[in-house]
């Protein structure tokens, strides 16, 4: 199994191109199931999760074609992929595929809307909490779906099609909003989704569905209005830049000090996180279609954060921000309100010398003068990159095992860091 070796102490200086967003690309790929036409997605990142979902989609009858490199396109450009599903040949998403990635459960929406049936295994994914699917089921049931859970599978049916309805999510869920919105595009009549997620990835999916002929309004307001149509058609859509990757490299630069241009990053996708980074004493400026992050020798100031649904501080940046706070000049409090078990990085950060105490849903971080490299283990996707960030500022070498978590969500991580002067490399055992 591969390991990542990080030798700390170097400042980050240079340019990091920001990839297309994994969490937008996944639902967009799934949306291709809604039409017989061809959905062309541009700027798709090259990641393990994208490859897994391609395999899952082919099982349902999706053909895909990856466009070759074009003149003038550097090695870091995302891929353009054509997805077409002339016919859905299988409405079952089996356990061995769905258990690898939670987002693959989301095929339930399009399969049900287009075929009137779906049999989808209950999901797996990152071990960051219990992550139930009750909201997915409730919202589909509100649209008239019959639902049973049997042998680890959700069996959904809507013989005469789904019917639009009003549904209020009791809790904000990104995945359930994606699924309900996709399903409602082909339902009869109007669906109103209240307390819906407003994450940029939800808005990106709505934009793509509209390009495919869906009638959607209010996707950025928390109340989404969808008028069902008889069918959707093909379209071309560009995946938005990855706000979590943006925040991760911004936090890494704040951690090491230095000066990095995050090329293609958009500040409106992560204003709360950029504000928190600013409050640590780091400069954050818009520049030439990107964001420049810089910090000199000033101390890192402690900042309290609480994760919340968008536009709040994203849970997917919590572990990275905690890594930064381990070297702050003073005490900070990091509260997690989205997932109940998302502090598994705490014990690994402690191995590097971090001083962190857990108190229920909060972590109290006392900044230390220095961290020391050590062997650590990646526990989930975002936690694993927090260990890289801590390693960049630690004395000596940090060796991170189980890096398959990183490959699920960070494109060319070692290369992006190395090009800015960091010592990050991969070894195979
Ligand atoms: C998505 C992102 C993930 C991010 C999360 C929150 C993808 C592939 N994943 O995950 O990276 O961390 O949003 O921004 O885009 N919940 C229920 N019942 C449900 C569904 C969710 O109780 O039926 C709860 C979850 O346990 C959690 C909260 O709602 O406590 C938010 O989860 P949700 O927004 O659904 O996260 P995901 O869509 O799985």
C-alpha cells in the first residue's frame, strides 16, 4: 500500500491550479441517467471516486467517452467526458459497488424518475458518522414512491411515475437535496423542496439540469421549485472549481507561511472559510481569476469555528483548519455540527505533538510551538489531508499510511505541493 512522506519546514511559494469539484462532478454524472441524450461534462477531475462512479454507471447502461487532450491544454486541465444512456439496462445498484462510495446511492433518484423502479444497496463511504438515508426516502415517498428496505437494499417503485409534492427537509442534507431535485425534474406537476441545501454543488447541479431542459427555480434560496417535464435532453456543462481543494491549499499556505496563487479558485464559493483564514493573520486577495494567499513570519492567530450548512464553515474543511490551529498562538474551539463522529484526526494530530481535548461536539485546541513528524494513519478523506498539512509544518518526517483516502478526493496532491517547494512524496511498499 502507498504511503505519503512529508518533510516539514518549507514555505509554500508558487501557483496551484484548482481542479473541478469532486462533490459537484459526482451528482452531475449521476444526472446523466435522467436522459437518453448525451451529457458532456467539462473540467471533471481525475480521482478515484470519479473512476468508481463511472464503473457503477456503466452497470446501469451508461456509455462514456473521455475526450483526448487538446492543443494548449496543460497536464492539470480537467477531463471532458461524454455520458450517454440510450437505455437503462439495470435498475439495481449492487452492494459491492455502492458500499465503496456513499454518493453512488444517489442513483436512486434518476432511476426511479426515469424507470419507475430502483433497487439500491444501502450505502458505505467515509466513516464519519452514522449517515442515515431517511431524508432521501421521505422526500421520494412524498413524491409517491413506494419504498421498502429488504436485505440491505432499498426497493423503490413508482409504477405510474412520480408526482410533484411539497416536502420540507427536517435537516439540511446535500445528498438528499440532489436526489429529490433530480427525481422531481421528471415528476408530474410541481415539487417544492423546503429547507433544501444551498451548497454550490446543489446550485451547479440545478444549472446543469436546467441546461438539460428541467424547470427549476430558487436553488440558491433554500426553497427549490421544480416543474416536472416529460423528458430531459443532452447538454454541455462545466464543473465548478473545488471549494474544498481551494480551502485546503489556502489553509496549507497559512500553515507554512509563503505566497501561493490558487489558480481558477472562486472566493464566493467559500467566503466563511476564507474569512476564518483571514482572521488567523493570513492575507487572502482576489487576483487574475484566482485567489492569492500569503503569510509572512507573523504568528498564526487562534480562531474559533463551527461547521454549518452552506454558507457556514464547511465540515469538509474542519480537519484542515484544526491542523492549522495546532500551531496557533493560543486556544481555539472547533465545533462540528454536521457529523457526530468527525474528529478521528484528533488522535493522529496528537501523535505529531498537537494539544487537543475533545468536549462533546467540540475540540479545544491549545496551539503549540512546534509539531514533530511521526507515522500517522489517514482515517477519512478530509482527515487525511489535515495530516499532510500538519506534516508540512512539523519538524522532521511525517509518514502517512492508508493514503487511498486521499486519492479519492485530491487530484495530483504531491505534485501540486511539490511544485510550490514542499517536500511531499509517495512511496509504494
Ligand atoms: C455531502 C458531501 C460531503 C459533505 C457533506 C456535508 C458529497 C459526495 N459529499 O455529503 O463531502 O461533508 O455533504 O456538506 O457531496 N442526514 C440524515 N439523513 C439523511 C441524510 C443525511 O440524517 O437521509 C444527516 C447526515 O448524517 C449528516 C447531515 O445530515 O449529519 C448532512 O449530511 P449530508 O448533507 O446528506 O451529507 P452528504 O450528502 O452525505
